[in-house]
């Protein structure tokens, strides 16, 4: 009969520093795992298992929602739906990419960096999808056809390039300057978020002051912002594992909670965007706020190409490292396994 041997797990002192996580003591997968070992490890309880599944399963939920929308909307010929099309594509891509990054991140130190480069690139595209959908569906009435409105998507493209570049660069500082690396990476994602949500913040402030028309979308937008702030807090605080190192290695550490919070927030964001799209269509069309191919699908394609280029630039020195460096790292990993 076919027998499958699950990978052995290690403690923090048995793996190289590049694979270690703050306040996570046990449950580490073997460094230099094969691709098959990485896949098998997703069915074994370790400190990455829930990270993998908390983004893999939501991918299928968002795909299901996308297919339902495809059956009710004409994404091919109705240009008004193109911002939603871009948004739905990126919210299917980013959790799947994250799941793959966590799955295959123990193949080697170089592959770990490259896996997370793609993860950061997918999150950058997600920020663009938010900007495209917000720019056409969520923008306050008084901002329609303003300078910011007309340049919202081009600025968002620049933000994605900044986000991918800074977050990828931060990985090279991770071992020597961990605090600086964390600050750069956090800032790289906070900046696009702030820019994307400025129109939404303005609408919510108007409504708090009683100066806006009520919308069914606003409760969903509010919940999205609530979970967005929770997501940022979990990412930066490393709570609760920082309070009790080793107690939350398998269940309940901050990155797992961060994944769950991000997905729930994306769900509410999606509901708010769909609601705004449906209820504001007549007003937006009457005021000439109609999406263009270049400002929606074209922007996504351009950003995808440019971000892949940035990932390639940062990946090249890792892929072309001298062979003897890789041999030394492999020998070091073997020594760790024997300890």
C-alpha cells in the first residue's frame, strides 16, 4: 500500500534565522523542503497550516461570488461593470497567492523571499482593484469629475509600484534590521490603503454630520474599515503570541487572526462596492462618470506587467546566487536537522 510520510517538525533553534517567526517557538517545517513536502505539510498541523487554509478556502468563496455575478452581469459589453470585474479578479488572486506563498516558503531561503515577493505583488494589485472600484462607485458626489477623481487610478498605479518595491526591499533588511524591515513593509501597505479609502472616509464623515443621503452600502463600508484597522493592528502587534511565546504556535497566533480579519474585511468591502454600484448607477451615468477600458482593465494589465518586472528585479540576485552559497546553506540546514 502507498504510505505517505509527513515532514518532521522542528523547534525555533533547529531552523535558520531566515525561517523564524517572532514568538513562534515550535512547529517549523524542515528548511529546504521539496515541493511535495510543502504540499503535504498543508495537511499536517504545523505553525503554517492555518495560515495556508485561511486564505486558500476564501479564494473559493470569492470565486463562487464572482461566478454568481458573471451569471447576472454582462462583464464583456457593459463598461459600467468593469471596475467591479477588476475588483473581483484581484480579491480572488490575493488570497490564493498568499496561500501559495505560505505553502512553498520553506523550499529554500531564496524561494521564501520570492514567494513573498509575489504575495506582496498580489496585495499591491488588490490595492489597485480597491482604487478602481472606489474611484468609480464610491467617490463622493461632490468630488465627481474633480482633479482627484480624474487622476485617482493613475496615482493608484504609482502606489502599487511603490508598495511592491518597498515591501520586497524590506525583506533584504529582515535579518540585520528587523524593526526597520517591519516599519518599511507596514508603511508600504498603509499608504495605498489610506489613499484608496480617502473618498470613503469623506463620505462617512459627511454622513456622521448629517450632510449625505443614506446608502445601504455604508454599513458594509463601515465594517470593512473596522476589520481593516484590526488587520493592521494584528500585523504590527504580534499579539497574542508576544505575551506568551510558544502558547499560540499552532492555533491563534497573530498571522492567523490577521488572515481571517483581512478576509472578513474584504467580504464587507465587496458587499459595499456591489451595493454602491447598484444604487448609484443612475446618478453616476447622469453626471458622465463612466468607466473606460484604460482606466479599469487596462490599468490592471499595466500594473500587473510593471509589478512582475519589479518582482523580477528583486528576484534576480536571489536566483543567480553563487552555487557555493546555496551549498553552504544546505549544509547548515542539514546540521540543524541533526541537532
